C-alpha cells in the first residue's frame, strides 16, 4: 500500500490520484504539477515522454526511465533520478522534487511537501 502525502504550492493541491511516497520518492500527477508551477506540458503516448516548457527551460522525463533532461540556454543536462516516472491509475506520476527544482522552485518536507516558487 502506498503512503499518500499532502502537497502545498502556496495552497494545498488536490490531485487525482493523490500524491504518494514510493521508495522514499514523492510522486505527483505530471500535468497538475507542471501546470501549478507555470509550465506548459505535453505527453507523447508513443514514446511515453513528458516534455514541459517554462521560460527558457525545457524538461523531458520518460516513464520508466531514471534519466531526465533539463535544457536551459541551449545546454542540456542529464539528471539521474532516484525513481523513474510511472503510470498509476492511468495517470503519469513524476518525482516532485526533480520537477520542482528543474523549474526553479524550492521544496521542503515536513510531514507534507511544500513548494516555494521563485
């Protein structure tokens, strides 16, 4: 059984499905987290890749792939994730720390997840 966790980005976020902790990583619904952080997001069902854009940043994360990519100012950096994105109840779930930090937000944990956008 997965442990659910509350997520706050200024206000409590209500996700469907709920955010949960798996193998010490908090996973949240892909579209909801990117939109709440001000990014535009697309999902390619054929490749199972999520691509998000915010300002000058591009973030790419693939379902089942522990490597994610962040492009800023034309330079792409490969990030090794502790936990890959996954499909849960028909929804793509992504690691909240990686997504938040990749888009320039700070994140803290204190019995819940708190995201602070810059």
